[in-house]
């Protein structure tokens, strides 16, 4: 019986455990540092550190609703419950993940309040390594070590904030906060707020702050302004380049006074438990050396689930997990290390030649669909029905042009390639 380790009990880790259990001859052991499953969906009003002194993992805020409809968000084998709303409150996604864990009987395999301290490869004469995982039981304080035949790292990448370098930021007398620690809008009442960053969280938090704040400066370096109506007290400015005691200077040379800067500037990939022997590096936001953004090319018994961003996450996790497990069982034979590295290098060069910055190598957007299809084909499993990508694209267009109202829509899938808007 192969023992397969899983680090993290969020959506990716649960998906990993579910498919490991579905493979005869495999059993999962999943370590989760908190007392509940859910990962980033496990909302807490707390910020800073938890009762064990560990950094709070979740970046979820009180009023968050999904920016994707439930009709495309679900795992392929586990639909969301029927309901009138397409864009769900985060608590409904948490409940969905709890139902998923219950349905597939995952709880007996989860070790809650267990913090992974150290991961080391155990090199063998032939074949990929086994893995030594040292874990601390946070309740008893005791350490234990488990050896696994393969390991799936599912620790998420929305928990360690990334901060930009801003000239003279130490002079700014106002408040600085990262979206990781944002929970609700009332502390910003009457304030002049710079929201730095106009990706998903920046736009969402800006809309939530608008009824409370005196003024919001949406600061970003997108090639064009956000092409949607925005609240009347919001104006768009270029990215922040420097700070003063009471405000900021922007990339176009203009300046404005502000009371708060709210960094919606993303997160770092981080794997503090991996020892040097694991030979994993992060260079300019690229995790290396990963074949298909997923499998360690030198140690192919190690996989990282959910590294890509700007994706429909749960279905992508599902395809990644199933493909990796096919390689573990031998049902799919991976190329040699040299061939995998060459593939990654060509993929990376193609990305850069296409005019994309290297730091966006894991950013997928529209290429997630051929990526998913390729994983499905290699794993010998059914691909996603085309309607998922079609609805995803329709909602992306709606979000761009009707940012303030797109979440009021509801959708229904009517066939493999068709959907309808029902409100």
C-alpha cells in the first residue's frame, strides 16, 4: 500500500486526498495546520497570528462573494447545490468543501492542528525518491516523522503578502495594510484611501470601500483604465512610485494626499518546510523546476497543486491531481528529466517571446483550457465540457464592462456547450 502525503487541507489538498483514495493501493495522509478544512476559504476575523503563533493563513474578508459563478467553479465530479445565486458568499464555498470532504469520507485521513516543519527527499538507487515529512502536533507539541512514497504540496499561495518597493515609504504617516489583513470596510469611513493594484482583490475591495471612504484612488499600471463605470468617489491613477508624509506620487507625476494605502499587490509563493535537498527555487515568481507547472522534474514523486493563477481553480486542481497520480501508478510514463527540463525551458521562452513578463509565467487566463485538456488527455480522463470555458469567458467580459453589477447575474448550464442567463 503506497502512502501518499498531502500538505494542506484547502480545496487542492482535499481534491488530492479524494483521488488518492479512489486509487486502489494508495492511502492519503493529509496534514492541516488549522482545526478546520478549507484553506483560504476558512474565514477568520483574526489577522496576524493564531493561538499557536503561526501566521493567519486565510486572506478571506467578511463580505467576499466569488468572482466566478458556481456553475464553473465546482469540481467536475461534485456540483454545487442548486440555488438561485451564481456568485456565492465565501461561507457557502466553505460549506461546499466541507460537504465534499464528508461525501468522499476524507476526514479519517486528515491530521488537524499538524504543522509540517521539514520535508526531505530519501534518494533511492532507482526510481523517484520517497519523502520524509517531519510534523509538529500543535496541541501536544510533539514531533513525528512520516515517510511517504509521493507528496503533493497544497499549501496555497494567497497567504504571504507581497509588498512593492516604494521610494520614501517610511515617511508616510498614514496607515498601511495589505489585502491579506483586510476584513471589513468600517475602519476606512471618511478616509482617503489609495488602493494599489487593480486585479481581482483590488477591484473588489475598492467597490466595498466606496460607500464608506471619502475618496478612493485606484492606483495601477494596467495598459488602459478599467473600462467600467465606477463609484463617483473613485478615480484611477497610475501606480505609486514614491511617498511623502501625507500622500503619494504616481507614475504620471501627479500626487495626492491620502490617509491609508491598501496594498492589493498579490502574494509570494513560499514553501518554508522544503529543505535545500528538495532543490526547489522561486525566481521572479516562477517556481522551478516544475514540468507542466506541476511535477518536480528531478524528483517526479513531488507535485505542487494549484501553482497557476488567473484560473478556474477547483477544476484545474482536479486535472492536476489526477494526472500526477497516473504518473505515480505508472499508468502514464513521464519523459526523462532532460526532456521535461527542455519542455519547461521552451515553454518559458515562448511565454517571454510573446511579450509576457517572466513573473507571469504561472499566469494562465485563456491558456488554462488547453492546459486542462492536455492533462485530461494524458491522464485518460474526460475533459471539461466546453460550456465551462464559454461561461467563464462571458463572465470575464461582463466583469470588465459592468464591474459594479456583474455579480447580480445568475446563470444556468443548459448543455455541454450552452448556458443561459436567468436573471
